[in-house]
C-alpha cells in the first residue's frame, strides 16, 4: 500500500551573533496509504498556536504537488500538521517580530515538530530578519482566505479511462472530500499524501463532474472536467459562492513540481488574493484520506503532479 513523499532535511547553525543556514539534503522515501476511512472529521482550532519559524529556498512546489511560482509566500508543515496532505492548499496567518504574513500550505517538513513551521524566504522576510535564522511566531489557519481565481483541476500524467488522479487548487479552506459523479450519485475519492485524489479503476473518458467539500462544510459542484492529462483546467466555479458557468478551460502549465521535503506553492479559489498581507480569522482544518497510486512510475523519484 503506498503513498509517497520525498523530503529534504535542513539544519540551522547559529554562530557568533548571526544565524547561518546550512542545507543538508537527505532524500527520504516513505510509502503510506490508507482507505477512505481516513477522511475523518477535521479538528477546528480557533486558538493561536505558538512556536518558531525557519525558512528555506521554496519555489512553490512541494509535497502538495502544486506548480512552481516566483516569489512564493508559502509554508511547509511538520507531519502532525501536514496530516498526510489534508492541509494542502489551506492558508496560515503568521505573526512574527516584524509583522504578519499569509502563506499557503504547499509542502511537508519531515523533521519539523508541531509548532515549528518552515517558511519560504520571501514570507520569512516579511515577519523577521533572515540573519536570525529562527524566530518566535504565532499562527492560525485562515478561514475563507482570498484566492487567485476560480477552482482549478489538474489531471495527472498517466491518467486514462482506467485510472484517474486529480489535483484541486484554489479552494482556500482545506478540502475534506472530493467526489466523482457516478451513475445517479457521487463516489468519494481517496486522497494521497501528495495531494491527488485517485480513482484506481478509472471513470471512463469523461467529461467528469466533481463535488468538493471544504473544512467549513461548504460544498460546490465542478462540471465538465476533461480527461486531459498534464493540463491545468481553469473552471468557472468559485468555492465560496458556488458560482459556475461554462465547462473548465484547459491551459498549458508548467509541470507540477516534484514534492521535496519542505517546499511550497500557489494559492486556492475564490476572489483575487492578497497573499501575504492580510491575516484573517483562524479556523484550522486538516485531515486526509491517503490513497494508493498504482502507477509509481508516473512519479520519478517524487510525487509531484
């Protein structure tokens, strides 16, 4: 049974009055899956968490399989907060010595304990001095954060009428469920820890209709998803309002990043975002049903899209 992540370990060395970041790369391969039973209720933590933040050279890619971006405002979480991918695509509001920043969860930091978050350098610089290396912070999960646009869907390479893997983005709050319309009802898809939702038997040639549910209980339907591997399909569906129009429009996008132990990525779905400057109310939502990808060859040394 297996879901798959590869991580990069980092150690922070403090010397003299300055902090020096030393990056040691250690590839870690882990296989982990479970069935739909893992899609349990998501804890809602309204209180602020306290801890520490470090930073790394994030590029917007990572275990969540999102596409790389320039100047990413992103964060990698330790295993207990990453929750096997359940936190992917949600946002944290982080407060530090210099101010606050909103960041998107895009990656896992395998060595980070609860309360230790690993920010992109761009995000770290907004709330602290990089020379310090490690800073004290408080953080909460943003509820209904602004996102760059409508929901997008990426069909993973290797998908066919016999095996289907979907990555959802621009949903804002953490997703708790993705269902595929089948016959007269909807079938729940298991989620991998690299943030793809899998139908191991395939769903035919499409187009498909999806039903998404987020951590607030909000639900919306995404029609017209095409069986178009390796393209990002921009829908007309807003996760918050449920507004829907024409079928998704496929666009060519850079290949989804190959996840590595603590990188990052883009944003979620609704109105245009102000990623990084406007912390919002807290309401964490994290949980995930990992799944098995029967085509490990699709993920060379990693689990990116």
